C-alpha cells in the first residue's frame, strides 16, 4: 500500500499526538474521577467525552471556515478553537 500522497509532517504528528494525549487524559480522568452527566445550554445530558467530541468537531469547522474565508495561516483559528473548547467544557 502506497501512502506517499499523504503529507506526514511534524505538524501532522503533533496533531495526532495531541488527540492521543487527550484520549489518554480522558481515560485517566474517568478512572480517577468517574463521570457524571450534566445538562448545559444545549439542554442535553453530556459527559466529558461528549464535550470533547463537540469541541473537536467545532474546532474542525472553525479551521475549515478559516481556511476558506481568511487563508492558510491557522494560528488565529487555533486560538478561536481553544476558546470554543473552553466554552464547550464550561457551558455545554
């Protein structure tokens, strides 16, 4: 199988390492402090894992919109994504 078409750069490695680190952190948190569902502004019961998924999905859309509307420099989009994730974990 040839995967030479993929752009395996250090940025790609950091991205996948960050996702793996988040999943490991969520596993440790689930073992140390069991999750309880809570209802936030969306009026649905969510756990930490649900909020992580919502934050990652929103960050993907923020970055795609930034690429389409602004351009290839994604540093500001990263900042917006982190603010969005903080808001999701706080209010959702």
